């Protein structure tokens, strides 16, 4: 049985004259937490959109849990996604958004929604009858994370979640991911712009520039190059920029 | 498709906004249609009532009962013979004046209820925006695609829900109008006559909702969809393009015994073309 849960081969997507993805190759192994780092416009969200079937790549192929072509539809039953921010019905409450997704999934075990809401500290006071349209951004993000985790995914693809969470909620999110990974094999890919957000959390780091993966690091490699006593976000960012410059010359 | 449809039903049942939109639709329908109802002052100025002028003139000129008039004009027989019809100055019946007799048993009045349906201006606007166009900027289609639903499943689930709801809302609107302004038709006309016309009109209205449906997929923007849908409603109401001019003509032929096949096929054609075009668009579009 292959350890590869996701593979992108020669993925290209152009918007007008600009290549959002330019022959991208990527392979994700089971049980790891990947941080996909890149500046705005580097192709992070486009990659996830190709994986979700929201856009069709101009060329290349996506393989999900060993399936390609038509098979990816069945494979996506085991994938959780959150791409380009929460996609929620604003006229429904948090709980009803999750219940609606549960209806579409079709065979959700009882208690799954309540468990995820509890783990993310989405309280009855937060939910109640308040519609999503009246909820703060952090609560919407937590709802979207819960929605991505509803189907007990083996592969979790999350786009810039830390930007929508405060410190406490980020900690809850990390604990939840780790708890889910203990219950079943799960691979997580989180995209982001800032290294410091993802460094404490991930096991592997992928650098995306101009639609291509230009470098990858394991946690051990970076730990060997980043002083242990660096705690502040800016210090970590600067350290990573230095490593990047050394390795890529830019 | 089944689960997507169930999701839409769940959404409707839990959304105060959507339920309110339906209520507003029905109220607007009643209010707008009532603005041009028959009153004592305009009864004999019948430019807006298709065929009613002929009926009333005949009725007056021949001093006959509605049943007698119906037989002469090949209308369906009334079930319950009202008391001998009376012209304005003659006593002795349960109806006080010509207007009440007309309102109570004129199938032409019932046809006016069906054919005018001025609320049609409002329905496309609210329906297309509230039940479809808003989903694009909110990206709620994505949640179904993320979990492996094919685009065709999402599309057909949404389409079935949209048109089923459009039919039910049209039906409710027509029933409300009939109950408020021509309720006696249920009592005095054959059930088959009344219901066949109500259902066909609801079907026609539903088919015409296909154009705003397509507009939503074309524009993917609720504001632009709303504006274009409102213009569309005004266009078909005031220019008589397709509806109600063709409908009036065909409905008249139905009174003579031949089913309005041309009208039915035109409306069905509009529905099929718009749904097919929308399907193609949704399949090919890049989604955000």
C-alpha cells in the first residue's frame, strides 16, 4: 500500500498570460503535516482549487489517495478542504451550516458535530440562533475547520487558516489536528504566507514560488539551522529568510 | 443529487430569510394583481380583461343567465345554477347586481386572474437572487464539491429544488389570487376545468423562471442577476412577449376545446434550453 496520499504531476494553470501553476510537482506522504509556504500570487490557493476540482488545470494530473481521473470523486469523500476562506450560508447558524453539510455527506455518525464544536470551543452562546452573517471572522473560520473535519478525512487541505484565528483558537486548532491524527491516519497540508505561524506545527515545509515547489525541508533540517532560543515571530521569519537566501540565492 | 436536494430543503426549512422571501413574493403577487382588479367603475371598460367584454355585453344584451350565456358561448356548464341572473335594476335573486354575478361565476374573470398575474414581475427578481445567485459569491457550491460530489450532482440537485419550489410558489400565488378574487369558481365550475387551468398556468410561470435561472449562472452575481431578472419580468409583463399575449390566444382556443399545445411547447422549450445552457456553464466554469 502506497504511502503517498496526494500527488500533483506537472500541474499547470494559467490565468491570462500569467502562470499560477507552472509544471508543479508535489507528493505528500501519509501521516505528515505539511506547511506550504509562499507569497501572495505564488499559486498556493490555485493548487488547492485544482485538488478540489474547482478549477481544471491546463495540463498535469492530480492523484488523491491513489486515485486519478474519475476516481478522484470517490477519493474526495475522504478529503477535508478549506480553500480561500469559509464558504458558509450566511442566513444559517453555525450549527445548521454543519448540519447541512452533514446531510449532504449522508452518513455522519451521531455526535460528530457536537464533538468538533466542543474541541474548537464553539459554544452555545456563540451559536444559538445567531446566523453566520452576524458572526466574527474567527468563529466563521472555526466553523469551516469543523466542516472540513466532518467526514473523518485521511487528507486535510487547509488554506491560510491561521490568518483567521487568534492565539487561543490557533492552539485549539493544533490540538484538534493532533487528536484527529491519533485517532486515524491523517495527512495535513496547510498553506500560509508566514513561516512563524506554521513552524511550531508542521513536520515538513514546502516553498512555493511562481507556481513551482522550489525547495522542501523537514523539521529536523530546519531545527538544525534555526537557533532554539528564537521564539518571537519576527525572529523566526528573519531566520527563515536567511535560510532561504542561502539555499536559493534570493 | 438526492443528498444535495435534501441539503437545499434543509437550508430552506432553517432559513428565516428564505421563508420570508417566499411570504413577500406571495404578498407582492396579491397586492400588485389587486391594483387592476375589476371594480364597479371599470367593469364596462374592459381593456384589461381578456374576452370579458364579449361575455358581459352578451349577458347584458340577452338578459340571460350565466348558465345560458355559458351554453351559447361554449363555456363549461356551471355546477350550481345560481338564482336567475339579474341586471342592475331587477330584484329577486341572491345577487344584488351584475358585478356580483360576474364575479361569482364568470370563468372569464377566473381567466383574467390567471392571465394577468402581475406579480410575475416580482417573482423572477426575488427567486433568482435569493435561491440561486447568492450562492456564487458565498461559494457554498464548493462545500459539496470538496466532499466529492460531481458538478452534475450539485447542479441537478439545485435545479430540481429551484424549479420545484418555483412551481409550488407559482401554484400558491395563483390559488391565493383565485381564492381572494374568484373563489366561487371552485364551487360552481367543474373541478377538472379549474384545476387544469391553475396547474397549466403554474407550469407556464415555472418555465418562465428558467430565464432568471440562466442569468444567475451567467452572471454569478446577485445584484446583476436581480437587475436583469427585474427587467425580464417587466419585459414579459408589459410587452406581451410570449406571455401573456400568446397565452391569452391559446387559452381562448382551450375554451373551444383544443388544449394550448403551442404555448405549452414554447414554455417547455424555454425551460429545456435555459437549463441545458446553465448545465454547460456550470460544468465549464472555474469556481472561486
